[in-house]
C-alpha cells in the first residue's frame, strides 16, 4: 500500500473527531485492580471475550493474588480455574511463565517498556500497548480484532496485519490521541461495525456515525457500487 495520503490523514482526523466523544472512556473493558491483573487479563483474553475474562478473573486473583503466588502455582490448578476461556493450557503456561519472569527479573513488578514486556511469554504488541497506555500513561495503539477490522474497512491499510495497521495508525494519528483513538475504534467495532452485521448493512443497529466518510472496504456493497 502506498504511503498515507493527505486524504487518509484527514479521514483519520475525522474518525477521531466523531468517535472520541461517543466513546469517552479510553480504558480497557477488562476488570483489573493493578498492572499485574491487567497483564493477566489481557493474556487470558485471546480468542475469547472481555466479558468471559471478567467472569473468571475474580476467582483467579483471589486464589493467586500477585506474581509471587502465580509463579509458584500448580499448572493443573490454574488450568482448571481458567478452563472456561479456551486454550487454557497455553494461557496457564503464559500466566505462570510471565509471573516467574516478573519475580526473577523485574522485582515482582510489571515493566514499563515495550522491549521488556515483549520478553514475557504470550505478550505481543497488543498486550504491551494496552499495559503501557493503561498503567503507565504512554501512547498505545491497541490493534485487537475490532480495531483491525474497522481499520481495514475504513481503508487505513489493505493488509490484515496488526503490526502494519499499528504502524499506519502511528503515521496518521498524533501520539497524544493514539490511546483514545484505538479504544474508540475498539468500541465502534464491537458495537457498531461488527464482523457479521455492521450497522451500514441494514442490521437493527443504530446508523453508523462514520457512514458519510467510510469506503466500506471488503463489504458486499461498498460505497459507490
Ligand atoms: S460505514 Fe459500515 S463499514 Fe464503515 S465504519 Fe460504519 S459500519 Fe463499519
């Protein structure tokens, strides 16, 4: 895809202007009380919903409160506690492995740099960006499945590649707006521009506030056809 044009930057600016006031709460939908709990919740959220994670984490954090406890946990017991979330063996391994590294290398604290976060098992850029923005106030472009889908439909990129979309948003959106921008795109994708029934395709949802500027790329009846 060519470098972003002025019109693409203008579209991103307009998307921000419309969506940011509609979704003012630029915070994760996952429930957590500290950075460690947020890190765990994001690790658990792969391939399942935030709502499912929020049901499972209170018991998990009550049984293993903090990285020291989870680092020493019996994997089978952790697997049983998160069984409902799918991929429970992998997720348990990531929880315990990350906790051990936090204890051994970071004094039991969640680190505040991308490089250090990416050294934890199961942590990718989406997780790291969410932790950095929510816990440490750094600009974070959190490209989850909703942000990816909406970005493609809006024409911000033509590759379904989270890293490419993250880079493109970084080119289009100034740092101080990035966290709010990606949270707003997340809510928009979750509740308006859904995967199967986007509001512009005649679903029972309210009209899409981006309908006037969106090229609807990838949908059956794109604008102008
Ligand atoms: S116009 Fe359709 S494809 Fe574009 S953002 Fe709105 S719901 Fe999504």
